[in-house]
C-alpha cells in the first residue's frame, strides 16, 4: 500500500515523520538543505495526509508495520520522528530494528504515559480544536492575535509565526483521520523500554520552550539512553522545523554526524 510522500535527493535514505494533526508538508522548509547530502523522504504517517489508516484506531504496531511495508526501500534508513511521529519511530525501531540505521526523536510522544481516561479526553478535545481551527483559521492568519489563539500552545512565539506558515499548518491537518486516536495512543503509550533497548544509535532534538512535550522530560530520556546525542534549540517550541528551520536542519546534521 502506498504512503503519501515527498522524495528528494540521492544517497542514503532519511525518513521524516510528522506529528499529530499534520502531514508531510510541515517539513517543507528543511527538506532541501537536508537533501544536499542524502535522499530525504517526508512521509505522511498512516491515518494522516495522503496515507490511509492502518486499520481501526491508531495501533502503533500496525502503523509501524504499514510504514515499513509502504516505504519498500529495501535498505536501511535513518528515521526522524517528531511528536506523535516520535512514538511511531520508536515503535518502528522496536519492531523492525533491521530496517532502522539511526533513530532521531524530536520532542517525542509515547515516553511519558498518562491515565487512559485522561488520554481519551485530551484526544477528543484535540480533534475538536483542530477542526474548529481549520474551519475558521484561514480568514484570520494575518492577525497576530489570531495566530496566538490558534498556535500559542504549540510554538514559542505565535505572534511572530509567519502567516504563510500558519496557513501551512492549517493545510497540513487536511486529511487527518486519526487525530483523536493518535493523541490518545501517544499519551497512553509507554515506549520507554523499547527506546532503552533499541540497538541503533539514538539522537534527541528538543525546543527549550516546548509546552506540548516539555523540555524537562529530556532528563528522563537521558537516563534511558545515556549514549544519546542531544541538541537543544534555543527560543523554539514544539515545532522547531517550522519555527527555526535553519537551526533545526543544522542540529539534525550535527546529530547524524555524531551518531556516525
């Protein structure tokens, strides 16, 4: 089964997985610089964008299997997962360690489990909020106050978010079929043992002003993977590849180089 994807460059493959209520378009600012040295595949996570869901709900195991099958690369690849995509990346590395060469997590979900009831409630709220933002937001993206209302919890300074990028974030949620299920699963999941046992080198990238997956959680992951290569992005929130694409691309290059 095909995955929605953008494919750029040549060489060793690097796969980029986006977060919840998004699609591969959120990587558009960093694909070109990253593709100077490698083949870059920005992929729609199953259930989002142009990728069909992997069964009912959002079972990480099914999503991981569908991802590897849909990529069909026939060679090992580097895997970068942001937020919900981070949970998918860890599950993929656990289920298909022969396929993943290096694993880089960007403000990852799935590593700080919440109570089941709370996770379900937050998932339903997230879907309602995304639908309302998509229905009303296009008319107001030029206004800083509206950008704060829509993205103030996600980016460090929503007032300074480029209106074009705000519009891109709205467009990225088109085709999202698994917002509630994805949020719930990401919040319920406990992938800490999988991350600790992952046989491949691991990198971590975090925005220090992240309010969605707080930067303080980095300390616990350092204990799980003391060998991890860590990059902190100053002045950015939960979506550093949009808030500071140049800084993010450079940080990812440093992580990949350090992982060898």
